[in-house]
C-alpha cells in the first residue's frame, strides 16, 4: 500500500506530511505497536455497476465495518483496530463522501480506516484540481475530528441483546453475519466471547446463542439462570430440549417459545438456525420493542450505534448513502436526559439540540446529515 | 380454507341484488368539531354515537372488530411529526372508541390492522411509532390487537363473496377475525389519496386484505407463510392472488390503478360490510395518504370527527367537509385520475352518496368544513411549477 506520490505543497515540503495531515502512516507489514489490521469493505451502499445492490428485503445493501471492528476489539483488548479495504480500481468512480464514510464508520466503532486514495484522486491532488483539493480538505477535517480522540468513540455499546459465540471455526460465518445483519436492522447488541466467558453483562433482556455446539457447563448455567430470572434466550438445537411450557402463540411463526421460570426460551420450530438474516430479524421480533434503547424515524439507511448508559448515551449515526436525505430524521433515546448535543465534522461547532420527553425517553429532531453525527445526551 | 356461512349467504344473496345501481336508503351521519385529542374527545364521540341511536344497541353482548389505519412503516413520518398526527388513526380515538364500546356492553373488542410487511404483533408495530399499546388494551375489558395481514398461526382464512360478482373480485379470503365478529367498525383518518382521490372509512378497508394472498410476496398457489410487500396487484393487476383464493374476473377488468383501486375498495366493503364508520381528522394531512406521497403535503388540523352507520353516506359527508363533491365524476377533483369509490360502492347497493338522502346531525357542514380542495389545488400548482423547472 502506497501513499500518493505527491501531496499538496504544504505537506510536500514537510518532513512528515502524513502526520501533519492528521494521519498515521501504514505500510504493509510495518504496523505501529498496539495496532491490528482487519480486512473490510468500503462503507456505504454497496457499490455495483449500474447502481447499488439490494439485500433480502429489497432495501439497499449496506456495507459497514462496525461489527468487524467491535469483534476485533473484543478479541484483542487494548489494541487499536485498523480496517484495510481493497483499493479502488482505476475505473471505479469514488465520491468524496465514500472516503468520509470509511473514516466515520470505522471511527464511530472505535477503529480507524486505512485511506487508500484512488488514482483519479491522486492525480487531482498532483494537479491541484479544485475538486480534489476540496475533497482532501474534507477528508482531512474528518480525520482531525476523530483524531481528537474524544471518549465518545470509546464508550461501551448500549443494548438489551447480547450475541454469545466464540465467533470462530464452524460458528464463524453464522455469528459474524448475525452481527452484521443485526446492525443493519438497527438492532443494538453486545458481544460476549464464550471462549473467555465469565458472566453475562448486566441489564440484558435477551441473548442469542446460535453456535452449533452445546454451551459449556458454566455458560449453560449462566444462561439458565438468566432465563429463570426473566431473560429471553434465543437458541437452536445445540441447547437441547427446552424445559418449560410451550406458549400457544409466538411473535414469530419460526420459533416455539417456552416459558421457564420468569423468562422464555425460543427455539426454531424446525430446529434450524442457519439463516443469519432470519436469526437477526426474529431476534428483534422475539425481543420486541419494549426494551428499545433508541428509535429512529425517517432513518432510511442510517446506521445507528448506541453507546454509553442511562446517564450518558452517545448514538453514532452514519448515513451510508453519503447524501442528505429528503425526510427529516427524529431520534428517540430511552432514558431521562436533560440536554442533547450533536457532534459532527459537518459542522464547525457542536450543536445544542432541543429535546422533548416522550414515553420513557427523549425525542430529538436532527438537522440534515450527509455522512456522520454523534448525538450525545446527558 | 373454509367456505364460511357468511360466504354462503353472500353467494345466495347475490342472486337477489339486481345488476344495476341501487339507491340505498338515506343515512344519518354525525359530525362533531373537536379541538384536540384530549378531554374533548370522549364527550364528542359519545354524543355522536348517541346521535346515531346509541352504541349499546349496536354492540351490547357482541364481539366488535375495529379496523384502524396504520398505513406505511411505523418508522416513516411526515417531517418530524408523529404518525398519529398525519396518517395513522390517532391512538386516543382508538382508545376512547374502545372504551365507549366497552361501556356500552361490548363482549370483546378486537383492534384489527394488516401492518406493513409483517405478521408480528400489532403491539410491537405501534411501539415503533412510539405508542404505548397498553393505553389501548386497557381502555376496556377484553381488548386485543389482531394482525390480519396473514391467516394467523393456524393459517386459516374466511371467504367473503362480493354481491353481483364484484367489479373486479368476486370474493376475498381474509383473516378469520373479519368473520368472527358481530359488529365491524372502520376507524379511519380523513385524507387525500393519490390513487383513489380520497381515503375515508371505505378505503381504510383496502388494508383488510392479507398480503400473504394479495401482497408482492404472496404464494402463487397458496398463501405464503408470512406477508411481504404491498398490494401491487390491486393497483396494476400484473399478477393474481394465490390460486387458492378467488381470482379477478376474466373480462372487462381495467389495468390502471385509478380504475382498479376504487373498484376493489367497493368490492371489499360490499363483501365485508361495515356497521359503523368513524372518520377522524382532529389532526391529519392534506395532499396524500402518507409521507411517501409528496411533494406538497401539509399537516393540517381540521378538528373534526365524523361517524355514521353507513360507510358510503359517511364518506360522502366527509367529502363535503373536505370541500369536495361526493357526486363528482372522474376528471374532477378529487377524482382527477380515478373513479369515484363512493359511486362504485353505491352500485353494489352499499349505501348512498347523494347529499339529499343523507341527514347530517351535530355540527353542520359549513361549521366544520376544512378546505382540502384548496390545498389540493396548491399541490397541483407546486407540482406544475416543479415540472416546468
């Protein structure tokens, strides 16, 4: 991976142009200490000849590296995660917003995106073309914004659902795609690595355990106690026969729901748990919306990553279209908050936002966002 | 699939209905002005029901099914405005009506809707709109929500036949909740509609049809397990319902939405009669039926409620309140590009739209009128300007 041969004059003259621009330098095989690299995608609506592509619902297919970064961070505590994507091909048309999306999508999830400029962009910078230098300034602004390393980007995820897995081996595909597709459906989740399992996080309402193997004795005991205490366990054949009484109605026809103690266990009617899209969709259906930590109206293909807790929540919003949508967006966050602030590299200063109390939470009307904003409520 | 007693009666009754326009007897329609969805709402609705002869006579000891309007996704708003203030039937109207039904002795009250692309619980759907379902469920004893966008967990449907064979559909297969009720109520929002001109108590019933049979993802031979997509086949006729259900008539069937949708609505309300029509517009929208129908949409507060025992008469009064003519023909507002649903329902003998045959009680038309027609003209001008660039 190479940085552009030429940089704008101010940086070209510098001994360390990359660092001056707010970047770290990455050359293959020479990583700074404490950094790991994962392979990822260009964030945004999936690029395809003739326009975007669609997912199983007909909605545009969105690529995000958020789940990869979160998984890598969990598996490599204390290390910084960089995401490396395939470089754009010479005939690819890359909009400036796609660079901004790559940066924002990674940073919102506490990672960093390795910027590899496409050839047209490089040539534009070489020739000091106005479009290229403007795009470069915007990219630099975004990098600088996230370079301030505010703790907004490092708060823990806020969610009512946990996905428990070893995320490896036979379970890799299914567990990874569940994370990917749950995020796509704006279903917040926490990650729990069963290979290092000690206890379930506090405050959970539901757990997905979709691994092919039966849980260990310790994990099984923890999950059973979670259910008896009122939690919902969504699991497959590996759990074995569910104790308890089958409910006559289930929120989704694909699952039979058993009451056990104060809680419930949901097991697929056909014992199969092999379609990650359905696992994620059914998890939302089974969990319900009573425990939502956030809701979005007119969210379109916004990605939302809620973090923090009931005292301080930050919701990272990433507009994967890279364009301001036609419909104004409203955000509801569960909790009794007093004030709201929007942080974004799209504005010179943070914006104080009005909030209204609405049914156990606060509702905030957002200004147009083309790429990224973090709404912080306290 | 069951051929129900109701279907048998409908088939038998069809022979008695002559194949021409039938002038139904005149109906009484109650109109009330209501400033908001707060304390004024219950006395206003209560008074209107009394003006119609009292709810008790209609619902005591009966199972009541109330079809409400929750069109579109619960996460799609017109601007920042709550869904119930623009295109959803307001939960206060649903709750107060259920409360009054319970007080009048209804044995069981079921709130029915076929929400967008899901067989999930309605409670979950309305939570996404930021409603609290318990406020409706606790409005009276034995209130429940039923998602009618499929055949329920037992995958069973009830067949309703259309008198006269229908303009387009000779019959429909619906969720059994539409049969397992003694009283069927349409609780609609007063709105313009881009395809059908207006959407009132009858058009609200477009959504009683399950998308497992009539949706984009409906099974070809039999209903799909769960519903997906919208009812495109009703608009364009490009495909047929699942083969297990009544198919479109094979001749003289139009292919444009402006002809098809009004006909199908008329067929539906003839097949599944409405006993009580309630149309609310304390707050609503003008220019279309949902936020997806822009540009030129407006949030408006007509502050009016309408109720009647006949849906055609009720919708006719609503049209007058909107400053439209219920006798309007295709080509004139609000039916610029569609047929008049009221006229088509009238042809089925469902009721009359003729103002001379309808008694309006409560507020007068002039007192309660809100000029949707003028806003419609503004929308047309806006679209014209945009097209001209």
